[in-house]
C-alpha cells in the first residue's frame, strides 16, 4: 500500500483537481464575477495580445473567475489582474512553468518530509507511543499552503495561464499532447478548488487517528483457543488486522495437518471484527486467552466478563465520512467524495468502475476457476478461500522453511536496505540503475503492516516501511516488503525520470500497485528459489484472476458503503455497522454464493483500508488488471528497460498511459481470455 501525505491530500481528501472549468453562465459566481466581467477580461487581454487563441484565453479567465471571491477584489480588480498577468509570450509561459515546477517541488518535498517527521514515532518501531506523538502525527504542516497562494494571488496566475482540464478533456486532447503540454495541464490541476485550511487540517487529524487505530489492531494468536480449548498458533505470533490475518490464512494452505483448522479460527476472528462482537480487551493484548467461536475470554484459566468493542471500527469510518462531506460544498462540480475519488483521483468515473467490476465478477470464468480450486483442495470451498493461494509456487512450501531463510537474510531493516541494489540486479537492472534507485530508498521498521511513502522532491528518499520482529523478517514481512519496494521503484522512476516535475507520478494509485504486484510476484525468485513447473504461466494467470475476483468484491462493499453513507448522512456507528454487514452479505450473495454454495457471509467487510484509506480498495483491483497486462507485455519485452521506460511516462490519463505502455487500453478482456486458455490447459 502506498502512503504519502501529499498524495492523500491531493487524491483522497481531494483538495485539488476537482472542479472543471465553468460553463458560460448568466448568474454570478460566488465572487460576483458576472458573464459581462468575464467577457471584459477576455476582451482586454485579446486587444493587448494580438494573435493569441481566444478560446484558451477564455478558458483561463473563466477558471480564474470560478476561484475568485469578494475578498480577492472587485470586478474591476479582476479584469485588471487578468490583463496584467496573462502570459501571452510562449517562451515566457514555458519559462514560468518550469519556475512554478521548481517552487512546487521544493514546497511539496519539504512539507512531505515534515509530515514524515511528524508521524515517525507513531508509524515506526521507536519505543512507546506517547499521547503527544499522536497529536503531532495529526498535524498537517502544509494545510495552509494552497490557500496562502490564493491570498497572494499566485494561484490565480496559475489558474489564468494554466487552466484546469477535466478528465474527459484530457482523454480527448491528451493523445496529441507533448510532455510539456501535459505538464501545463497538471499544473492546472493544482489550483482548481478552494477549501479552507482548517478543514484540510481536520482531515489530516482524522486520517492520523484512523492510522493509529489500525496500527494497533493486533491479535495475539498464541492466546487463541479452538473449540477444544487448544492453542494452534505459536506463542509469540502477533497478527495485524486484516493484512496479517489474511496472509496467515494464505500460509496455511501448505499446512496439511492443522492448516484448515487454523484458517477456520482466523475466519471466526474476522467475523467478530466485522460485526464488532470482538472483546475489546483482546485487541492488541496478550494478557488473556480468547475463544472466537464462543467469544469467551479467560484470564489465568478463569472465564471473565469482556465487553465487545461495540462500534469503534465504524465510528472511524463515520469520522472520515463527515470530514469528507464537509469538503463537498467547496467542490460544486464534484459535490461528493465518491465523485472526487473516482472521476478525479482515479480519473475513471465510479459508474464505469462498478460496471467493469460487475462484468468481471459475473464472468463464466469464475465458476471454472473455482472448480479447479475445489479439485486441488479436495473439498468444497470455504468462505476464506477467496484468498486461496495454491496457484503460487510458495503454496507448496512450508512457511517455517521460508521464515528460516528470510529471518537469516534480513535480521533488521538495515540488512534489507543494504540488499535493495542486489534485488534490482537480479531483476535485470544495470549496476548504474540499481545503485541509483536503491540509494534513494530508506527501509524503516514499521509498527503496522508496512507501506511505501514516496519522496516529493528529488533531493529526498522514498521510504519502505515493513514489520520486522526481533527474530528477523519473517516471510510474511518479506513478501510485503517486496511489494512495497515495487512501489518505491515506481516512486523513484516517476519522480526522477519524467520529462518535467508536474507530471511526476502515475495516473492513479492502481498503476503503482501494478508494479508492486509485479515485484511481489517475483519474491521467491529473489530468494533464488526457481519454479520449474511447466504449467507455471497458466497457474500465474489463475492466481491473478482469483486475486481480482476477491478484491473486486471487497471494493464493491467499499463503494456501496460510501453510497449508503451519502444516502444516510445522519447515521450512527451502529447504523453503519448494520449496513456494512448487510452490504457485505448482499455482495457475497450476488457474486460469491453461487460459486461457494453458501449465503450471507460477511468476510468482504474485513479490510482495514475501509478505515484508514477510504475508497482506495478499487485501486488494487485495477492494479491487478494492469499487473496482468504488464506481465503479458514483459513476456515479449525485456523487463528492467521496460519498467524504466513505462514508469517514466508520468501522469497521463489511465487509458493514454496504457496505450503508450503496452499498446492497448485497460480492460477485463486480456485476463478473461488468458484465463479461459489456462482453464482449458489445466483441465
């Protein structure tokens, strides 16, 4: 998962890039700038600057007018400002663009570094977390930056000369744009809405509280009892929800003795978390034993009363909703967080996302792949088999043996950091490129599951956070770390190798997830464990297919939950809990019950992203689709050079990026066709 404060503000909270250029109107804007005033400004500029394109002048003036407020000046002041600040000379405009980019890189980079510093004690294993640490983690040093630029009129200079283009406009015109023109458009994205600084600060506070809540949601597995009051898990095993719980389910497919019993226990734990019947005292504590089936808690062998968590999980979600909802009135063209997350953040409208997901989840290939899984398991499917891991080479390897390798190889964060260059060399990068990228990544021991935090200026490093126990990095941590390193590689290439700073990054986070999946897919190869299975390519296809099937369902729950929140804005945490349970069952019954043969399961509501990364989950689904198309491309193209080329394309629109990267748009078609072939071969 990618975590970056600048990204969160820009794409999740959506303080920027949310408002298309206003249409012609007869009613005044909030500033009192009328149609007549806009016409006067356009005429004033056109009269002074012969030969300029009037449509571009009008676009810039209208965009600036949409942001102007009464306290910025009178109508006469607005006309004068436009006349004096319009950059008619192309050379001066280009020079100004690069100067803007230079300033913004410094500001974004330093504010990003400050955010890292403010959150370090909460996110990293640096001893006890003090109350003051949480308060600093909630502080956003850059909360006032955007509004300061409106106050000093810099934002209006940008809006006037580099107007905002909607995603639809970018899709139409972008195919013919040069990197410089893309840079102009992305600079226009920076100042396209005007949200009060105090609201941005409040959003940062709520986000930090969600992060802290999830970072400490640990289950002490050595204290878990089964129906026979036996303890099946190692005494020192502590698993973070949901990531480590899910990964422990995956790990136990190789355990033929008690693997199924362990998976069933973890599933019971997950159900208790979703419905909030989990005893509060067992969260992040190993002082008592807990039987998830009966929900009984024992202290020193004696049964004790234990209050359920009640609705802490859902209150965190409500807190997010309320702060996101407060942004709505400042985003008249995109008045819901759902629209901003998809049409702006992902650059794909939410109805299109839902349609694509429905197409995949309803495909005939789902039942065909499920039949193969049932045959390989030798039993009917259980709900947790949405995480079936048996198509991977590692599924036949006992995890203890993998732990022994990774714990020895990576006893601490520094050992992993020292090996990053070697990892890149194994993947085919030249010594020069491997040294360049690895020197710009710092590895930190995380309290939570781990994440990748990119740099926002070339002088700073990206950060790879992963959980490393005192005994060394276990395989779960290693697998996550390889995934996060894929993010870091993308972050480094797309910052340092793009044609200009304003197009640094990727179209949306699905594209960085795609490279993270590409790296994660090669984790055993990086441990010098070769897969000689002649069917490995078909198995890889089915593995990606089943991962898409799982995460699209989870994403559907997340999307439908947000739709429900907007339909029920005054709901309580208990109302939301009941709604999420029903939504989870409904999505399960629609897309999974016909395949699994059981109804009303709630497992799709377990993901922690619903709390600390709202509406992020669909990016994983798209990431898998992009991952598959990239893997198909890498079959006929050299891996490392293509990674360097593709991820230096920068922030184009999703379809334009895909066309330039692999020669075809993003769709379900490639993976559905390949899955049909794989099913035929494996049958």
